């Protein structure tokens, strides 16, 4: 039997990375978008903490390793082409590095020229990241 990881269509993914949308398992809010390679997906499934491949740092990154604001893995879904993932997770703390509960904290209701912030930050990023630097 083929493992879940092997069933992902990694060959269609640029650089072996598939998009992984993270959704709050309870509220259904979309929390963030990251990218996973095989190792990130395996670590997520094995360890219970959502892990990504960070393209900027070129390494595995478990959400919360700097801030302490983790994503506890609940379940995984795959799209019809086996080339993108939906990760259901329970966030511990705010998900966004800006302090907001989700990375999608701004919206445009119409053709306005500016985004409207729809959530308040839960922490001050300068304090959180300064103490962990």
C-alpha cells in the first residue's frame, strides 16, 4: 500500500513544493498559506505540529518555533489533482507573524484603494520576535 505522502503529485509541484492552506479546524477560518515538501509533510504527520518548507530560508520550519504560536495538526485533505493540501489545525496563539489571528486580516469590500483591517493583533511582533532572536 502506498503512503499518503507518496500519493501527492510532487512531480507537478515547482521545486517539489505543494501549496498547503491551513484552516482552523474549529472556526473554519483560513489561517495561512505555506508550502510543503515531502519532509515537511512527513514531519507534520509524524509530529503533530504543522511544518513547512520556508522558501526564504531554504529549510524546514515548524510553525511557532520562534514565536511559540504553534499549529496543532488535526487532519489533512488533498485536492482532486493531488497537488495541493488543506491542513486542518488548532492554533495555539495568533498564526500571523504580525500578531493577527490569521494572515488574512485585511479585506476590500469594493474597489476601494486601501485594505481594511478586520481583526486586532493578539501580540506585538517586536516584543515576541525580539526576545526570541
